């Protein structure tokens, strides 16, 4: 399984944009890039995923580098509720498996 | 839909006892996943099923662990005998086809987890 590298922690102030980076230099052509987050004392929840093009949904945006070796999850206006551990995960279309790494712990200050 | 349902939410047992964790996936989902989360090892995939059939159990730590899915709406993870090092939060997740019929196993929906403590 291809590996991802994320910073251990990041901080943000409320209502500011947050850019969470992820490096995946060994990504293969069939690997999708997924982002999940885990709020305190809850199970992980899906945030967004993409293959090559940038993606937007109601929760966040995903910016994928042209060479696909890195990506950035963008929270446009952080709220206190966005404080969580954010996981960047690669999965091959054919395996159905998600292999979670250690993620980035995001702290949001009022 | 109520989402993925897990029971019990908390379980405290003594070493050597049998523990059974239960999961009800989202109706219509054909994939079911069992994960374990600890501070030391993070979130680990234990086993997953497709259409009630185990597809990959390479993450199951040892023979003390077993999982079954007798039908599309129910799965169990059993630990027998339990040991203190099995203490963790166990999550169940499900995924399946989107309403358009497209494969949508990218999105896994997680349950609230079962916090297991083995004394």
C-alpha cells in the first residue's frame, strides 16, 4: 500500500482557512486520495476524495498536485467543530481497503 | 437511516473471558469492515466482508479473533479468550453502491465504536 506523510499537528484560528498538506510520492495511477477526519470520541467520517482533478464539496476542497505526489485539504473557514484528526489515505480502486496512517491533529482556537 | 449501529458501546471484561462485539451496517451496503484503534498502533483494519463473504482477514491479529457475517444486516467480532492487550476501541464501517448504481466503496461510514477494556 502506498504511504502518505502528514504533519503531526497544526493549529488554526476560528474562521480562518486551513490548508492540511499530504505527501504521497509513491502514489500509483490507480490510487485514489481520500480524506477522513475523526472528531474526539467518535468514529472516522468521510470528508472528500479525488483521483486527479481538484474536488469541492460542502465540507472542504481537495487540491491535487499536477504530478499527484501531494495534495492539500482545504477548510475554507475553520470552526471549533473542525478540531479533529485528519487522515490522508491512498487506496487502489480494486482493493476497497483504506489504510489509515497517524494523521494530522488540527487544533482550532477561538 | 440510523447509520452503522454497534453494540455494546462499552464492554469491561476479565482476562480469559469471551467477548462478542456486534455490528449492523447501513441497509443496502454490501461491504463491512472491522477496525481496531489504540494509542500505540492507531487505526488498524482487521477484516472486511463483501456480500457477507470475508475478503481479507490479514489484519486479524491471531486465532483468538474471529469474525462472521451470517447475513447482510449483521456481523460479529469475537475474541476468545480475551487478553488485556486487546483493550481498544473497535469500529465497524460499511460501504456500498451509490443510488446511481455506481461503485461507491470509497466512502466508508463508521459506527460509534465499542470501547473494550480487558482487566
